[in-house]
């Protein structure tokens, strides 16, 4: 049994659903999941579909070719097709904060995450013992003003060598270079410690304290060139009060960051996220 | 342009999605929405689908016939098909509490609800002025131990006369008879003022106070013969503390009841709810 | 039995709590509620206290004099003292949206709100029937560019004539003048339809849609000269998804607006809110 | 500078607040925190107070004596007085699940928890490596039907030897004996994986799945003899849908369990919880 996941988007047009489902059926595929969305403002059609093929001689490459020649050109589809059994490979970039790292590795260990973690990378050595205790390779790539380009080169090498599918910045605290972003478009997930678009930039809890908000938030998004402005994957909030000091807000925020980032990772790893025009469509 | 909504469920089996979508396409239908769910424990397939037909001579009755002869028997489908333009007719049963009534009528007035309200029925006269101010017919059907059967008869007549599709008990405070339940299966929506299955029965806020819970809830469900045990449509909660008196819990609960009931009404009126084995599948 | 509510703030200093509680005791007052907060950043002490006096000859005016001469000067207190039995008078300013108005009047009718509503004022006539159905005087004060000053004068007269304590803008949709703000500092409550400080200004749901947020919010705050920048009293949020159109966001937002505004009104009417340096301290 | 935390409750009576605050002031104490609650149903007064003493010769024991002879007998107070600097000692009982353990130890390491963890105890060896990696002594005390009494004896010895103040059952999965409960009344914190009182007992997620709830919860409470019926400290919930399998509910529940238990630990460790008649008063 082979199972594939297909994600497509295109201009909205008649018969697109029926055409794709018929194609699957006529190739002995049994559709086991289908969900779709139409963005009425922009007239764009989105679909996620999972399909099983019982044939023992199913070849993903050949099926991709067939799909391409039969439907892609006709409907001008943008598409991605995955073997549903193949776990994506995630690189973890961290710095000195450990709460998101512990949360991710705890879930990873318990089998909650459908992914592999070939390595953890950090500009500091502080979290190496945690990586060690989970038996995950740890690379120390310091970043200084002088070594920035060199560090980036080292990162790219590691990502390529390990055939990384997507990157998670688990409070990495460094601006990621345009080169990296261009090479991994909508594949670098960040956790921002505020309810975006409120409190863009550094020290959002300080700003939240100053403004006297009654709710703090956390936002996971794909990294784009513009700071904290990439497509939002997941957000959550917690209620706070005047009794919270900045330190209290930061502590409360850590709980949000952990869960919001892990949820975003799960959605991405399970290929449930599509991006169009800086917004996400999430088939959950 | 005609638009239909189709809800089906059946034993899970190969090609069911492709068969239905092909059927629509081969009858000049353009599928504009599709969502499905498989209950893996019980091996049941559920689907909701919306389809547009541009043909000026489309007849819902004929199409239903065709669907039945082509697919229903083959796949042993349980199914419902609606003209998506036809608003369902909702009867509102109330007693003396007005908060849910105001909330529903406010939304109704603002055009938020896709339904018609042919009448409001109550065993008391207290809320008649509200019905009047919204220009909705109000029937006073008192219920006493002696007149119970007679009242039920009157209710059934009104429901039939107005071709009511579903009934909402907006804090109606009376046990609904088996006759009514049997005639409107999964079509009588109740709001229970607790987080079911905690605090079944009367006075749930008193029980919540006594147990010292830190969260109160509200549950909207379809009425079945067993008290407060019908399929759950919607639930929500609010955080409370030791400072809440029973009166405070009741006041806080009113906010929950309003929103939970209105959400359940919207889901039902938009034909987004399916029921199987006392549980709901909600295509939202 | 007389009951007073006292709110004070001052520079944080030793013995302030004991001094105030001793003062009450030595004047035959029995403290039935006390709560306090220290802002450690600004070194400011805040306290809310309720006290009962059984003496039949208790005079609030005389007691205020005594409090002033005994404690206010010594500790350089900023203070407010209320008869806890006296309901504050609230003026309701509305425009064309009715959801907040219905919500407030429904609660008012049910006895949930500790306040009086001497009148409702609007720049349009649309909501007059609602005011009428609740038997509350309705004043139509149109606002155009030409009549702006005249309208403001009319508003001030009405507020004075009815001895209004605070004003609620229940989606009033007009910029309130500096004159009014200066006359009612931290006494004009607004509901903003976003999670401030995200999406300041007009059309926040359009901005939220464009940014692709996964959560929308609502904020109730006191009006200050700077737009949407006044002290925040209450906030709440709702989860949304890519399937929400702008219209859907607006509908979902209405539920938030109603509850957030009503909660803010309750906190203010029960004298549970203090303001310092553009932030609120809420003794709930 | 010495700082104490005082918790008292007694029959509600006039002047109790003023008496306590005066007592503190007359002993050169500066009250830095005060909060109180009156249970109007049962007529019980509760207070939490923090007070600083600058005198270099302050003795907690002597002050306790003085407090006792001056106020305790007069007002028939139930009371506890702590040196606010002394961290309570917490024993962690675990079994095979690691998510709560990781969460607690992560917070412990980051300095978020005001407590010491002298040891971790388990009936299995599975989690020993985690205890080791955090450098916390781990005791393996297997529990079988035959060794039950012996195991309990071993537990009591360890608790006594390490002068444990309170016990946390972080998914310990064993019924705790009456002997232990009697020795640590309202000092054994459990995490139950449902929104109590719904789904008491084992396998609550299976029951939640069967009932088709739209919300799952988690409850932290003190252990009493009656199963899952002790005073509730903290609860939280998450929204779920028909798409959640039992496995999904369990995974989602883990997030709740972690945060709810950690919050309960924080409240207890900071002496913010009082218990009366099987309910908690929480001064947060």
C-alpha cells in the first residue's frame, strides 16, 4: 500500500475537484482524505488530498509525471506531492533558551511528531547537554559580526548534507540571512513572543507591560525578509493582569511559545499548511 | 444557478469520494465545497458537499431521484440533499429567561442567521413583549400536569402548520415528550447550563459551586430520550474562582449559554452537522 | 448600615495599609473587603477597601472630611470614596450597530448591572425603537462637520443635566472631542474591535483579514486624546481560520465586543478600576 | 529584613482585618500584601498577608508565639505562618509518563519554581535517566500487591528523612494509601486527565471520546480518600472535534496536564492556596 499527500492551488475554475478525484480513481487510487478552500477575494482554489494505491508496483516518480502531464498544465496547478510515509527532516536552530527545545524533544521522544531531527545547531554551547541527553547531533556555529558570512556558509552546508526539509528557529535569537530564506521559502518556522502584529521586534513583553495589555500572545510564522511579517501558522494567548511583572509575563509567555511552536511544527510536518500571498491555508 | 448541499454517510469503502464527485461532474455540477471524515473505530464514512448547477432547467426533485438510483443503493448511503438557497424554519421554545432569546433575535435581525422563525412558543407570557418588538408571532401554550398532553398536541399542530424544520429550546425549562423527540430526531436543540457530562440535570451551577470547580461550561446538544445525554453540538467554558457566588456563576453562565446556543443554531441551520451513534460530526 | 468603597493610590511607603485599616477601625468601621497592589517599577501603592459602619448617624460627607484631614495629607493620597449603595449613572452613546446595545440593555433589565441609564444618545435614529422598547429616554443628536460644535454642546448639557458619572461608547463610531474627554477623564469607555495595540484605527477586521491572523480580539479602554491608546480595561479573543471572510470576522467579532464591553462596564460601575500612567489596576 | 507569609481563616467577625493589621504594625511589621475572602454561605473569613520586619533581631518562633497568644485564641483562628524566604520541599512521584516530569524539571532548572526537589520516586525505572540528567536523586520503589505495605513504609521514610513539605503525583498512576493522605492532608497534589467532575476514574479520554465532547480538560487537585473528589486547585481545557482519535485526545491532553499541574505546584509552593470544606481559596 502506498499513500500520497497532494497539495494544489490554482485559479478557481469549474470541475477542478471532479477532475482531480477522477484522475485518482482512474489510476486505481482510493481517496481517503479531501479538503478544499476557495479564497473568494483572490479567486484562488486550494486543495489537500490523500490517496492510497494498493498496487505493488506504484512508483511516486512515475505518478508525478503522469499527474503533471494530465492535470498540471491543463489547470495551471501549483502543486506538491509527497509520499505520506516519508518523514520530513527538520533542523533545529537554538540559542540559549531551553523551554522550546525541551518541549519539542519531549514530544519527539514520545513519538508525537512525524519527523526526523538530523541535528540541532546553535551559536552557543549552552544547550549541547540537552541535545546529548536526547542523542541528537549538535553543531556549534558561533555567529559574530566578523564571522557572519562564514557561519551562514557552514549552516547551508549542514542543511544540504543532511537533506533538511525545513528549519525551526526555537528561540534562535538571530536574524536569518536572505540567502537562507530564499533557499528555504516558507520552510523556516519562527516563534515570536507576542501576538503579531502587535509588538513586532525585540522585547515584546516589555512593550506589552508598558501598554498594560490584559492578554499576551505568541505567534508562529514562516520567516520572510520583512521582520516578523511572514505568514502566520499558529497563535495563542493567555490572560494576564496588572499584577504581572515583566518577569511574570516572560514566564507565562514561555508556556505559550512552547505550545504554539510545537503546534506549528506538527501542522507543517504533516503537510497541512499552504501559503499564498503571505497568508496560510491550514487543512487541520 | 442552483446550489445544493449534500450530506451522506455509509460504511467506509473504496472509491466513494471519486464516485460521488464524478456523478456531480457528469451531471454538469461544479463542486464548490467538499469535506469528509472517516470514523476509524466504526468504519463509517461521512461527507458534506456543495455543488452548483448552472443549467436553467435543474430540478432538485429529479436530481434527487437520479442520485438515488445511481448511488444510494450501490453504496447503501444514508443521505440528505438540500437546496442551499432554502432557509430552514426554526421554532423557538422559551420560558421566562430572556438572555438567549434576545441574543438569537438580535442575530436574526442583523441577518447573521440563515433561517426563518415562523413563531416563538412559551408556557408563560413573560417574553411575549420581546416577540412583539421583533414582530414574530408568539403562542402561549401553558403546560401543567393536567394539560400536558393537550399542550403537546397544540405544539405538534403548530409545528406542522408552520412546516418547521427544527426546534430550539432557548432555556425552555420543560421536559420535551417522547412523541416530539421521535417526530424531530436530532432536530431539537437544547442548551444545557453546564459542561456536560459534568452536572447533568437541574441546578448545575449549584452543583458546580459546591464542587468548587475553577471552570464552568455550557453545552448545546440534540435532545434524546435520556436526559442531557444527546449528541453534543457545541461547548464552551469560562474561568471562575472562589470569589464567585452561585449568583455570579449564573450570570457568567448566561454569557456562555447565549453564544454556545447561537453557534449550535448556526451550525445546524447551515446543514453542517451530522449525527451518528449519539455523536456529531461537524463540518465547519 | 452604611457601606463605603475607598480607592487610593500614593507613593509606596511603610505602614500605609495598617494606617488606613486602623483609621477605619477607630471610627467604628468594619472592613469587609481589602485588596492592594504595588507597582514596583514606579513605586506606587494602590488599594481598594470596602467598609461598613453600623452607626445610624454616619455621614459620608463628614467621614470624607475626617479621612482627608487625618490621612490624605499625611500620606499624600490620591483618593475616591463612594457610598457603595449609590448606583453610578451611565450615558450610552450609540450609532447604528445594535449588538452591544441589546447586550447591555438585556443585562440591565435582568438586574446584572449595578448602574442607572438616564438616557441613550445617538447621531442616528436607527436604534430609537430599541431604546423605546426598554423605556429609556433617547436623544437624537446628529453630528455633521458643520454642527459638530453644536452637537458637542448639546451632549455636555445632557450629561450635566442628568448628573452622568460615566459614558459608554457602544460602537458610537464618532471621534469624541477633547472637551468631553477633559471633562470625563477615565470616564469614557470605548469598545475597539481589535486586540489593541494591533490594528489601531478604522477597519481593523479588514486589516486582520489581510494579515491572516489566526486570532481576533476586542479591547475595551478609556478614551484619551490619542486614538485607541487609552488605558485598557478588558480584552478577549476568538480563534479564527483562513475560512473566515471579512464578513465572518465581523460577525465573530460582534460576540467579543458585546462581552468585553459589558465586562468593562461592570468593572467600572463597581468601582474596581484604577488608572495610573495610562494603565489600569483592576481589583476583581 | 525578614518577610513572613500568613494564612488565616476563622468565623467571619467584625474587626478581624483591622486587628491583624494593627498587630503587625505594632510589632514594627510593614504589610506588603493583603488579600481576603469571605465565604458568605458558610460565614468563614480567609486572609493571606505578607509582612516585612526590618529589625535585625526578628525571630519567627517568638513572633509565632506572640501572634498565638495575642490573636489566635481571641478570634479562634486557624493559621499558618511561613518565612517567605524558605523554599518548600517537594517530592515528585512519577511512573512511566515523562511529559509532566520534563515540564516540571524544565521550569525548576530555569528558576521559575520557588521550591526544592530533594528526590524523585517511581515504581518503575523508566524515568531514572531524566532524573539523572537533572542531577536529582531517584528512588525506585516498586509497588506490587504483595509489597504494597512495604513500599508505603519506604515512601514514608524517604519523605520524613528529606523533610518533605508536599508531594506531587506527576502521573504516578497508583492509588495513594490512606496513611499517606492522613500524614499529608491537602499536601498531595494530583493531576487528573479530565475536566472533573466529568469522567472520574481511569481512562477519561476514552470516556470523553465515547461521549463525543467538544472540549477536553485537565484538573489538578489535592488527594483525599474519595477518588478524584479532592479540592480542585486548577483546571484548564482545550477544544477538540470529531476528527480527534483517542490517541489525539491523549496527545492534546498532555499539553493541558503539564501546564495545569505546573500552575497548581506554583500556587501551592507560593502558599497561595487555602482549603476549607473540600474547596480551595486561591489568592493569586
